[in-house]
């Protein structure tokens, strides 16, 4: 609006940090609930036009009252706004005028609603609160039980308040969801470029529904012919129907549509610009918005149809608060806004305010970053760059806005391989750069020349007489995410090689050759070269040849800047030297533990979640390690054990070797033991790296969870005859830090195979050092560990979570226990990052048994107060 030469000033209420004194724009404190006072305010300030943004004032009749008071207002009347404010009115209207929509029925009785869900001859799985619920009153159930549960939550638990007094049950439609908006003066319809919103919180449309995490426009799934069809069968028919019923519709009409096999069908109407659709549609408007709005109010839209920029695309990415769409903190400082503007991006504020001269968060969805470019791929890249420059604690955003459109375009257009995102020349350049790196890994049996269709290996030349081939394949997992965030790519190759060669060592095999697979969205030769250089260096450490590999550039599968790794190792062992030697393992054998270098390459999905919830980030400095950051500490590469341990394994004193990889101590050691044996370990007997104590403390993890997820400082174990243990230990200690950490024992079939004694003591012994000297940051200490017992929606739990998150609280909720599965309280706890357990009392024959089960869990989490 400020771009119009007709406009001198725009006053915004209630406004935010983005509208606080920016040129023509300023915030104004005036109640929008008191329409009489508002009309007088408009007359006093000579306001010539009021534009209504949200739905609640429209539903309460703000347009009717201001118009009656002589103030021009853009938006529909209260009766017209029923298309949004009453789902039951809207659905009945669609049926009356033959506008395609899902099958449906409205109910005021939960019992009748559930009966309809159960007996409907179509999937009646969409449950909507009929009234206004701030864009969150829709639940898409996966089955009938879940749909009935949603009915009870809306109608009885009042999840959405008075908006849920009536519920609408709808057929679940399948297809692509799009948004088609138009200007209308009650007669003429002027469609806007179609858009697509992304409702789910996380990439790949995972996580809970939100008010929208980003959008793009135009949506290429809607061709010009299809847009004309939507204009005629949905938008025009709606405007004509409202006029016929004596309720002219003037303003913006927004149709949320599902593109089904049977054509477009209306999911719902909004009576306003949607959010975040508004942020991608209006930047594409070439015409003067003020003039378009005046023509709409004056019923002259046909003579002043809006014009849109051709050959342009817009993408907007929402930055939300940590915890959204649940509870979230406010007042967190936002930085980097000016940098985003310097990149030529639009930053639209939502939940922000100015406090003490700083821009801070003040809502769930905080702001959006919008990029306008010649195509969607470029716009998404630019918007993601902008989001990366803006920072506030715990910021959440998606990186894949528009991914469906990009996939659609690549399937529907005749593109060259290069302009579809695959650069053959860059791939060839990479091969030339890494050829010398691979050649440097040559060994007897292989010359490691890249470029052919396949690699060769000569076992006789490698000195084998009667070998068994052993192979292993693995990846690095989400540790890659940290490497990409930290832009540190030189060590991740060692992780890949180590994960494979350490595995085949469990059969006693020497690694002979290795192949890698590098997949990315857009090939960055420099990054790929750094990764593969790390792989080649690790192959030399492992004594194997880098015999070949594959570089796959896959736009649409991975975003620019993202890559994935997989590796494949082949080794050999002479037939008589294979491990494990199960028949030799006996009660009383010793277990030697070999030190890990840290977390290695497992459990990083949990690690990343812990860091996200902590007061640190990957750039936080770590004391005692030079200038190392937390990210660099976590990226410490996995140890390669083949060269140091192979000579020990071949002396035949070792009966078994286990690589402590995914599954930690608890799940890897049993893989190399006979069924009747287990091990007992003492966690106090080895040196545990401080990072594990920090993860345990920050994540409120139980001892079992630590031992099941992480190596806890032990990268590999050896099973050795008790009488030979000191000799083997001495041999290992020439090259690796190692300890005798336990013994083999006979176990019953229903007993755990691995028992780790004193795990909590070992973790806690390291805690004070870990928290105060090793990792610098704002740590919570001396807090009472609390468990909350619930059995329903967790209304009180929410208050407790809010209270304990305050810096002044002396309590920390470490566990939520429910005696019923699937209740809302468990979801609240999970959204807050609190561990949960379900202990169903119906599964226990007595109260004593049930209490004992609860006690055991409370002890596991070191709970002090219930």
C-alpha cells in the first residue's frame, strides 16, 4: 500500500516491530473491538480507507459498522464472512450452489458425530471446528478411532473453545492442496496467481499442523486452463451464489482447494489474504494495490483488473519459535535482519516487537523471509540464504518450501540435464581432482585407478591362500548435518571408512578395498573434493585401496548444500582365522574395552535434539581444547581400528571382537556371544569422555538410554581368555588406550545379555568437570528432578512446564508418566522435549506390581520429586 503514490500514511494496529515507524508506516494504539471508537478515530485522523487483515474482526461486523459510519472499508460483511466463520454454513452453501467439495455433515452431538464417522461409506476422517480457530481447527485423522478422539477433544475437552460447539465431519480427499485467491467486487472475479502453503512443521511435511510454515507462488500444478476452470466453477459461482442469496461478497475470496482425480474440490474458504500466501502473492502484483482495492469497493473491478508480473516466482519461509505450535518463549533477540535486506530479500514481521531498542520475538510464527526471482528454484535458494542470516534462539524453519512444485516442473518440462540441476562437467572436474587422491591409496592387489566401469582386486597378489571375503556397508547418518552446518567437510570421510572397516574387523578381516557413494542436490566440487580427500586419507589409515565410487547429483532429492554418504568395504580373512570363535568363549573370559575418540557416528539424531534444546549451539566455544567449538568436538572422527588391532587378532588369543556402533554397548556385544552368555561391565573401569556426561545431563537421559544409544567411550571390545588378558592388553596399549572393563558370564534366556554397572555414577563423576570446565554455556545445576504423573490432557502439566522453564525455577521436569497411551498430555511433554513413559495399570494384576513398575522408571531417571 505504501508503494502507491495515492497513499500518504499507513497506520497499523496492533502492529509489530516491522511496522513500527518505517517510512510511511507506523503503529497505532486503537482498539479494533470498539467499532464506534474506531470510526471516530478514522474521522479524526482523516483515514480514507480501512483494510481488514484478520478474520475475527470481519466475522464481528467491522466492515458493516465502519461503512455505516461513513468510513470506506475493504473486506466482506459479517454475513458474507460466514463463508469462513462458519464451516457448516460454508459447506451447506457449497452444496446449494453445486460447487464441488468433500462429502460432509455437521453435528452438535459428539455421539452422533462418532456414529457418522464409524458408519459413513467414505473415509470420514477430517474433523473441523465449525467456528474460527486461528487456522488450527482442522484435524486430519489416520483412522476412525483417531477421528472420534478428535471429536471428543474438540467438543468435550474444548480444544478450540467455542469454535468447536459444532463440528463438521468431512470426507478425506486425496491430491495436491493449493490456494486460489481473487479480488471480487461482488460481480467480477479477478484471480491472483495460485499459491501453495506448507502446513506441517518440518521438512517433508512431517510434524504437527501449523498456521503455515511457508508458501510459494505461482503454483505450476495449476495450468492456465485449470485456473480458468477454478475461476468459473468455484470463485465466480461462489460470488454469484452470495449475490443471489442477497449477501454480496466484496473483498478477497480465498479458496483452499484439493486437486483430486475428479477435478478441484473446495476444502474451505477464507475471507481475506491468507498467511503466508499474502507474502508471496502481493510481491507479484504489478498494479497499484490501492487502486485495485478502490475499484473493488466501487464495483468497478471489471474496468481496473489487476496486472501481475510474468516470469517471476516468490518463495517465503516462516521462522517460528522453538516449541511452536505448542508453548514457546517470547522476548528473544532477533539479529541479522539488516543482512537479509542487504541480500535483496523482503522480511515480513509477524510475532515481533521492539523492546529496549531491540527487535525480539513475540509470537509462535515470528517472521517470514520472501525472495522474488525468475524461477522457484532460485527463489528458494535465496529465501534459505536469508533465513540463515537471521538468528534467534531455537528458531525453527523448513528448508524445502516449494519442493513439490520443483518436482512437478522437472517431471513436466522438456529440460536439459544441466538446467534440471545436474552438471556433468562439474562431475568430470571432480573425477580429475580426486584421481590422484585415490591413486595414493594403492596397495598390493590393487592399483586404485578411477574412471573405469568397475575396480579389480587380486587376492593372490595381496598374499592370501584360502581366503573368505567379508563385506560391510554403512553411512555416517545425521552427523552429516553438523558437518554441513559447521561447513567442516574434511573429517567426515574418516567416519564413513571407519564405520565400514571396523565392522568387517568383527570377522577378523583385513580391509582390502573401499567404494564410496556421494549424493547431493547440487554438486559443489570444492566440498565434494574435501569429503573424498578425507575418505582417501582414511583408506590409507585403514590399509585399503579406494577402488571406486559414485557421485550422484540429485536435485529435488536433496536441497542445495546438502549431501549424503554411503560406503562399502571388502576385506578378507584366511579360513581358519575367522572371528568370533563362539565355541571357545567361556564363563569368566575377560572383556577389554578400547577407547573411542568420542561419539563416533551413532546417535546423532538424539545429539542434535539435545543441542537444540540446550543453551548452546554448534558454534559455542569449548574450553580446554584450544579454539575448538562444540560442533568441531562432535565432529571428532570415528577411530579406525584395523591397522592397530589386526596384529593382535591374528595372535589367536582374542576369541571375539565387537565394534560398538549403532545400538551402543547393549546391542552390539551380544552379536559376538553364544546365546547362553552375556557380559557384566563396570563403567567406572574406563575413562569416559566428558561429552557423554554433558549429553546425559542436558538430555535427561537414563543410564540405559546412554548405553543403548552411545559407545560411552568404548569404540570396540575384545573377548580374551582370563589368563591371557594382561598380555593382550599390553599389546593393544602400544597403540590404543584400553582397559579391562568386565567379564563374560552365563545368563538365562530372559536375562539381559549386557549389564553395565555404575553407569550413572561414572556419568555423574564426570559431570561437574563436564559442565563447568569443558563445555562453556549456561547450564542448569542444582535443580530438583521432577516426574509428573498424568492420565489425560495434562492441563496442569502445561502450567508446570511453563513454570519450570523460567530461569528462577528450582525444578526440572525430567519425565512424564501416563497410565494411558496416546493422551494429549504426552504430546505436550514430547513437544517440550521431555521424556515420556506409558505404564498401563490394566496390564498389572495388583496395585503393588503397578507401583513397582512406576518405581523402577522413576529410579531410572533419578527422579527426586513426584
